[in-house]
């Protein structure tokens, strides 16, 4: 940013930001804090006198109007300046601009005619504004890329114009940008903007007199500061003001991003209903952040007190208006479950396990329990719900498996269980949104036919359904969790993805730790498997993660073959079903095996220590130990850490992840590690 002395400006200086997206108010707040400047206490009259002494114009931007505003005159050139470029004379729109983005030419219309165009582009500055002006010499109108003197602002609206009498009794949405207004209009939601977070003209609150207004700020600093300015303008005018933030999105995202990620009109109204109402009485010195004199638009929202003044404590409503929630604000409500206390009524979870641990069999057992209302592994089914199985793997076996469970456990022939065998790529947001539409239809069909909602969506398996390029990539893993949430949120369903464990069950879910971090529930299926014979025993279901409950072992179980008929050779066919052994719930798990990364690290350490170990002083001046470096250890670890990945890039990523896990576990495994002299060193604690 650039700063220069300007006595008539707040605190005696002016500033300009140059980076796209920078917020001038935040920068001024930073400068004030660094320079230990308090609020500018000068009166309007004192500032006015300074402006007159400096030869500056005293005029302020006029308040916005919706109609009856004459076209402003073309801006005359300053001394020594070329004539203002007067373009597209007599035409309804300004000319095309270099790098203009398709669909991002936004017209501000008053009295049926455009008076301003805001155009987004990819060349140079990201935006350019054109204003309709009058050439008084010729009497013709055209366009100039400069705001004319005396220009009267008007709001940007789309097809759902909140200032149209047809919407006079409707709630009005005030997002930041024109694209957001267009997004809301597609859902027939009346919305407007003046062009950005801090584009809030003085007097604009009068246009919203008596209206119910919902502010939709972007999730960034400009959005939060602009919200306060909007609230100030609405005070004493709007009948009701609420703020719906999108703090659950990435920094900089907005309501359009939220809608494109799967947000619905119903979900938006739920957010509106849950939002805290902001006081709309005209502010006073005692109950407002604002000083008695008018605050300049680029001053910080929370003015710093003078050195001899104590800071004013905001009111609770002011805190709540910007997103603070106080203990006691929210009434206590018991959590809702479909299986208590394993599976909440909505959310995302993962059913993980080794090969042969009966993951799909267990998912089918769960679906049958939910359809019939019977206990799942001794845990009560609180609500009967239907299940949708998105079968990206093993779809051809599901019919037999479902029939086997019905035959073994009882239940009606037709249950609220539906499977999707042609599975879209769930990594693609567009395909997820399309699947949402069908999920809503399945939910409606189940309610009509069975009297139950669609409460569980099973994805079998996570890897196959999402088509991941690298399951160790945390960004891809987070996208998986987000898209799972998108599938369940519109109907408040629980989404459960079937996922594989690593080669060693003690490493947990295969791939990035973001899978476990993002899930509300992780159920693990463990077993002892003889890799040579394929024999499996000691199966058990375990609570590996519960956000609101205790974790640990649930119960052991076995698989029992159920005959369904005979084939053309008169031989029986059928499928296995899960038989929980609740009496075995207290049986100790099998002895813990050493995880593959730890074993590979330990073996590599001992081998390299024999070849390259040497006496060194810890950090150059500490105790002497026999140690090796990471660079010496790495090749031997790679040789010993086996992976089934044939893709070289994926294999390298798996080895790097394994080495990282081993290094993180060093303190628990009797190894010490430290970095000095540009090298990472390892040695045994008991050496």
C-alpha cells in the first residue's frame, strides 16, 4: 500500500491499496494500530476547513435513488489531461473490453435504462466501471470509464427485484456482489447490492425502510467489515436485520459458492431462521460502535479509544451480530440418532476394515436393522429409516446378500432399501449435484410407500466411487468428506462410506488422515487373516471414532452361510450374513502387531547403524550418542517398506507417508531424533 500526508483525511493521512482483494479499512486499522493512533476526534467543521484550505471539493456522494435522476454530464478533462474518452455514443451498452469474462457484464438500471455497467475481466484490473453520461454540447448520451461528478448511486438487482411492489412484503437479501444477486434471483429470492463489501452509499438505508433485511457477507475480512457498515446504514430504517455468515466455507467464499457446493433454498432459509436478529434502532453514543461525528468510510469498525479513555465494551447483541455465541445462548438438546449411540441422525462416517473383515456384509446388516427396527450389534435403532446403497463395487452380489439377511433375520420381502449400480464420479461436484436430485426423489418415494425417510446412504467403496488420483492427498480427502456432506445434507441423512484399512490394521484407514478427521463416526472391522490361506477369524466391530461418545470395542461376530436355492448343477448357492456374538464383547483383542512403517523403520535403523553409525554430540555440544542421519536411513527404509502400488508416483507417495508416520512415532518406540548442522539425526534412547 501507499501512504501520504493529507491533513483533511482521518488521522491526517490517506492510503491506497494495490493488490486485488485488499481491503482499505483493514489496512487503515493496521496502520492505526502500528502507529498507536486513536480515533480522529476532529469535528466535521474542522475537517471541512482543512479541505477548503487544500482546495478540495466539499461535496459528498448523493444518497441512492431508484428513479427520477437526470443523466450526469460527461466529466471534463483536468488541466493537462487528455479529453475524457466518450464511447458507444447513443448506444445502450458500453463497448466490449479486453479480457471481458462471459456473463460478467452487470447492468445497474434506473427508470428502465442502464446507468452503470460493472464488467469483470482478466486483463489488467479485474473490474472496470462504465457510466452513462451526457455530452451537453451535442445533447447525446454515451459511456465513460470514470465515475462522473454528482453520480447518484442505484442498487444492482436481477429478475427478483426487491424494490418492485410485487416483492414489497418479502424478505430482502443483501449479498456482496452482482453474481450473488444473480444466483439468488434464479431461486426467486429478491436481492440487491451496490457492488461490493464496502460499497455502501450513505443514505442507502432509506431504500429499505420497514423491510426485513438479511445480510449475506463473503467469508473474509472485507465481508465482516462491510457487514458492520451495512448494519449502521440500516439502523433506524429496516424493521428487521439478520446476518447469515458462511464461516464454514473457505476464506473468501460466498453464498454463490455455498449454493454451487450443494446448498439449497430450504437450507438457506434454515440459516436465516437460525441467525441472530441485529438491533435496528437508531444508534446512540451509548449503544453504538460509532463516534458522535460521522465515521469516514475507510475508518476501522472498532475505533481505538484515546489514550486517556477506557475502551467501550460492545453490547451482547453487537457481539452476536458478528458471529459470537455465548455460553447459555443455545438451548440444550439431546443428540438425534438412528442407532444410539453409534450413528447420528445426520452426518458422515466411515466403515473401515481389512480385506475379508466383512465390510459390505456389515453394511447390509445395518441396512436391514434400520428397515426392520431391530437392534444393530446390541444397539437400539431409534428410528426406522430407509437406505440407499451406492454400489461402486460388488453390485452383482447385493441382491443375494440382501435376501440372505431377510431369510436369516426375518423381515418383509420389500424393504426401504434401494441400490444405485451405475455410479457417477462423486469427485465431480456437478455429478454430485445431479445425484442430489435423485436422492431427494428416493426420499420422497420411501416416505410415500413405506412411511419412512431415507436416513442412510452407503457408499461402497470410497475409493471406487470417488475415483481418487491419490488417496494420500489431504485436499482430495477433504473433497471426499465435503461431497459426502453434500449428498446427505439436503435430506438430513447419514452418509457412510466403506473404506479399506492399510496392510497393517493398526495404521487405520488407508490414505490421508483427513478421512478420519472429517468423519463424525469411524467404525472399524478387525480380523486375523492368514494371507497365505485366506482364513479369517476373530472378526470384531469397533468404535474407532465417535464425536460424542466413548470409543472402543463393540462386539465380535461371525459370518454364517445362508442357502438361497440351487443352481443348474443342483448345487446350493447363497450368501453370508453377519451373526454378532454379543457375549464376546469383553474378549481381549489379539496381540497388537507392530505396524509396517515402524517395523520397516526399526529394521532399516539397525541395518544402517551397523554400516554408518558414528559417535556425535547432540546438537553439536550435548551428550555423545551413536547416531545416523535421515539421508542415510531413507534408502534402506524404501527397500524394506513394501507397497502393492504399481504406479511409481503413488508408490513413492505411500513410502513417504510411511516414513513420516514412523518418524512421528519415534518417541514411543525408543528412538530420539533432533536436527542440527542441516541434518536430521536418529539414535536409540537406551544406546
